[in-house]
């Protein structure tokens, strides 16, 4: 059997692979021991890789050897994959099918029209001609790099129906000619399909994560999916792959935002994955793109010609083709019953209900969205007529509300679905709201609290635990406490461990200890023992050590290794060190070595160094990198450098280079530059170039440019973007701008846009303003507007106000409003109030009310209460709850309690954070009803 991409049989591929390795080994006059040292592989591993009597080496081994011998890694990996097919290893073809076998509409590219071939039954969906725009250039570059053997990822960020998915489809067409596959994880759910099969993805595969929030934002699996995708991108065995995703801006902002101090970080892995891998898609076609579209229309593209008659003025061509404006018009001009159903669907989606909305839920929810007059005029068949009205498609071939058939979930006989799989769906039809209307609803209805029938219908008809939990949280954030409680109970009944965890804390706080324990056990039975551990910690803090120990042991029985850690600490505190060690070893056997290292620190603090060393050694035997790092440091301080290096390398092999980093810095401080560089390179070989980067900066600061460049080249080859930046700066200073830009783009492709920003700053200082702008825009194309922000500040400082505003607006177009906000504040301080307000309003139009809030506070501090109130109100109209709170406090200071209460109620309707809930608890201790009236006293069940 012959492999098509290489033209080899398995045996001939293995023969050529070994021939190229052994020939190069001889040419470089190396022996196998030296090669093993260079490749950071064992001597036996290298020997078996080159032996004709052994099976094909692994992809990781081949990749390491290729790098050590400076051979083309991808070519050798192709040979390895072919050879592995004969020797029994997987060829990793993986999920998906050839790109050419996909229909773009099956990948969720919006249809724009149909063509008829003589019969109504032969109609097929067609796409208009494609108009490349600026973002397509960056997308095409990622595809080219993937085609040449490098793994790449891009997530296109843009509003609904702006052409994100179509751009991805057009971009991957060159890969179809190279025989690439495409995989769209979808069944039984997007997140579950991705989590189950990402590890099976083979080389030359496009992973299609359209509407990536369904994957990365999944409550149960999002972080695991991000970690799995990161592994794919960095694994030689899977290389090359291309991951393409699409995101709405609100999700991109949510996933990439840093958490507030002291709060949970639910998207840390997603944020790391997306860093430097997002690409903003403009909402509109610019003049050049419209001209290109007009040329296609003139050449006979009837779909584009038709869309241009409506969208040429505002440039919203893709939205028109996807039916967006027509959908919006159908909503605005629909019958009262149809609008009520759509608004119930919009509210459900914005508050976290899944894509599939049960008809029974929507029908019952719609009642309070109708006025009394409209309600009294309904006929018995009102719902049937309204659903029929909403099923009619607009010219973009979409319906406002479409009936769908969810795929059934299949499990092996006798198995049970995992806890994160929703309960069986409600009987009856389910519907999906059009994306364009969903996003419209998130914008125009963000400040509204759904009416009573919405909450009652959700409680009555919804069964998916995540849906019920999300609605409970939505009710809580709007101070609808009674509905939050009942929905949380219903979510717990349907298997939501998140809801159970909150109920455990509430029952414990209220003194219902037995009920809290029962709920925690219920969560453990569903696979989540965390509430048991949390409850045990509360009991321990309250002095109930016996109760805490019982709960910890129940958590251990449920499979929680951390509970053993807590028990070990309790035994240590009770004066039972042997019992503590026994429990710590049990925890280590289950994969948690924290108890061993924690006990080691306790013994060290008690000056029991022998006992501390013993515990660290036990933890090290389990591969605990912190223990290995501590032991390495101790050996080094004792003068046993070889043992220290050996322990540090063990830590690196288990995933932490901290020990190697520390040893390298110690050698540098001692003046042993050669040893420091060797240790830094070892750390870099294991994925951390931090110390190597530090050494480069030190050599550079010492004036040793030659040594700095030598190290920077090595670090850059190992993937250090800081080193690429150092080299880029050096090339720029030498006048080699082309080389500098190349290195800066390479760094940006690997997630570091600071290098482009540095070059932009240097060009601006040198008077090359056009070059500076080009580089700053390239950084923005890679997801960072910091360079544009810095240019705006530089131009403002140079009294070029017009130039500063132009740059700031460019940054805002990429999603960064910091420059506009900064300019607004500078204008205000300099006395240009009108100019400040214009810029602050522009920032608000781009989604940030910070500038309006800042101006309002400045006016308030100056005693201009009227001006402050006007600006706060503008910020509130753009969705700022902080502005509403500020206005409410101003009313209270003026003695207008009713006015303050009205504003607090308005803020509650927007949704609030815990830190802002104090006034609501004071005003309405039992919460608010959906219509905003105070809820009468009630008791929790």
C-alpha cells in the first residue's frame, strides 16, 4: 500500500527516514551519544530510532532529532507517519472528511439565495461572489503557513452575519487541493463532540469551531476544550493542523478579560488559547470592497447586485445577504403575538438558555409580553398562526424562528450519560431563534427584566440543568430573589451540581446543617464532591472538627483526593504526624501530592529538616515538580551541582522548568556565564525561554551585543517571541527594516504583538508616521490595539490632535476604546468640554462607557452636578449599571429617596454584581417581583 502524500510504502518511508538521519549524523561528525544530548533524548531512544531492527520511532522522537540535526521537521514527520502505518501505530487520520466533500452550508455559511434547474424540487442554495477584504490577507497567511507544515489557529471576531464563516470557508480552499480534511464537531453536542475527539485529530486537518462560544464557553467542558486545542497546536504528532473559529465580540471580550482580584478565573485556559489568535472582522464594507462587489455584480452576480440596491449606503452587505435587515423588519412589523414569542426567545438566549427552545416554554412565556388589549384580541389559534408567521423565510433564506429537530444522543447499552449531559429534552417541538435577532435582542433588551410569565414558563417547562442554573443566576443578578431560589431548586432537581453547591452554602449559612450535608452528598453522587469539601471546610472553620472529618471522609469516598489533603492537615494539627503522612501518601496515590509538600513545609518551619527532606523526596517520587525544585535548590546550596541539575531536569521532564531557571540565575550571579547559558538552553528545550530571554537582556545591557544576538538567535529558534523582539530591534537599529518587520510579524503570529508595537514606536520617533501606523495596524490585526493607543498618545502629546483622533478611531474600529477614552479625558482637563464629550460618546458607541463615566466624575468633582447627571444618564442609556448607581447616590445625597429608588430598580433590571447589591438588600430585603414591585416576605423551601 502506498501513501499518497509521500509516494512511499511504509517500509520505504522508514528506510528513507533512517537513511536521512544516519547520513546527516555522519556528515555532522556526531555519535549517537552526542546526538542524544543535543536532542535531549535518552541514548537508548536514539539507538532504537536509528536501528533497522526496531519499529518506527515516535513522532516526538523524530521531531527532536530533526531539530537537533537541523533537518526539515515536517518532511521527516511525513515519513514517520507513513512508516508508522506498517508498524502498527496509528496514522492519525482522525475525524472529519476531505474539504472538497463538504457543502459550505453544512458548515453554517449563511445561504443567500436559491437557483432553480427546471423544477421546484431541484432548487439548490447558492453563494454570491466573494469579495476579499483586509482580514482575508491575514487569514490567507495563516492558511499558507498551515499548508507548509505549521499548526495555526485564528478566531474571527465580529458581529452576527458579518461574513466570518464565509471568510473561513474561502480561506481553506487551497488546502482542499492539498488533500486536507475538515472536521466540524457537532454531534451529540458541539462541546461533547469536541472533547471526545480532539485527541484523535490527525495532521492536515482543519478543526472547524464555528460559533466557538458553544465550545469554549461551555460551563463543563470549555476549559478542557481550550487545553485540548492548545495541545493539538503544539504537538509534533498532530502537526500541521489549522483551527478556525468564529466569535461574537461580547464572547471574545468575556473570555479574554482578566478577572477582578480575588474572583474566580473561569476562562484562564481559553484566554491563553486566544491570545494573539483573534482577528477582528469589520461590520461594513469599505469603499474599496464595495467597488469590488459592484464589479462582480456588473459581471452578472445577481445576488450581489440585489443586495447593493439596499446596502450600498451603509456598507452592511453581508448582513443584507444573510437576511439580517429583513429579519429585523419582520420582528418590528410582526403581529403582537409573533413579537411576543420573539422577545421571549431573545430573553431566553441572553439569559443563558440553550439554542433549542421548547415550544411549550415560548408559548406560555409570551403572555406577559402582550399588552392587555393585544391579549384580549387573541383567538384560540393565536399560537399556531404566530409560529407559522415566524417560519416564513426572508430573502436571505432565514426565518425569524425556525423549528428544528435536535440530534438524538446515543450511549452504549447499560451506560449512563455523564453528569454534564442535559436531561432528556421536553416533549414537543423545539425552535431556534435567528442569530441576527438573538444579537439584536442582547443589545436592545439588555436593560429589561423578563416578565412573570417568562420565569413561570421556565420553571414549568425547561429541564436542562444548565438552562435552569443560568436563569437562576440571571434572576439573582436582577434581585428577583424568589424566582432565583425556585429555579435553583429546579436546577438541582435536574442534576445541576453548581446549583447544589450554592444551595449547600445557603443552608449552612441559615443553620440548616443536616439539609446542607444532604445536598452536598447529592452533588457528590452526581460526580461533584466539591460541595462536600467546601462544607467540611466551613465546619472546620467553625470548630466542628468531628463534623468536618466526617464530611471529608465522605468526599474521599466520592473520589476527591483533595479531601485527603485536608484530612492530613487536620491530623498534623492534632499532633498525629504519622497519621498525617499516611493520609498524604494516600492522596499522592490518587494523584494529589499537595499534602506531602504542605507537610514538608510544616516540618521545615518546625526546623525538622530531615523530616522535611523525607516528605519532599516522597513527593518527588510521584513527580511533584515543586518538591523536585526545592530539593534541587537544597542540593545546589550544599554544593552538589550535579545532583541539583539532575533533579532540575526531572522537574522539567514533568512540566516545570522553575528549578532549571533558578539554577541558571544562580550561575549567572556567580559569574559562570557558560553554565548559566547551558541551563537556560535546557529550560528552553523544555518549553520555557524566560531565563534565556533574561540573559539576552543582561548581555545587551552589558554592551555585549554579539553575545546577546547569539543567544537571541538560539532562543528565537526555540520559539521565544521576546528573542524575536530583541532581534527585530537590532535589525531596526541597523536600518534593515524589512528583516525587522519579518521578525515582528513572526512574534505576532506566535502571540506577542509587543514587538510590532515597539517597532511602531521607533518608526514614529524617527518621523516615519506612515510606517508606524502600518505596524500598529498589523498589531491590531493580531488582536492588540496597544500600539495604536500609544501612537494616539504620542500624536496628542505632539499637539497633533487631528492625527491622534484618527488613530484612536482606528483602534476603536478594532475593538479598543482606550485611546478614545484617554483623549476625551485630556480634552476635558484642557478645557475642551465639547471635544471631550464627542470622543466619549464615540467610545460609548463602540461599546465602552468608561469615558462618559470619567467625564461625569470630573464634572461632579468640579461641582457641575447637572453636567455630571447628563453624562451619567448617557452612560446608563448605553448599558452602564455603574452610572445608574452613581446617579442613585446623587439622588440620595439630594434627599430624593424616591428618585434614588427608581434608579436602583432600573439598575436591578440591568443585572448587578455582588458588590453593587448592598442598596438593593437594604431597600428590598425579600427581592423584587418581575414587574419591579417589592416582593412580600417569603420563606425558602
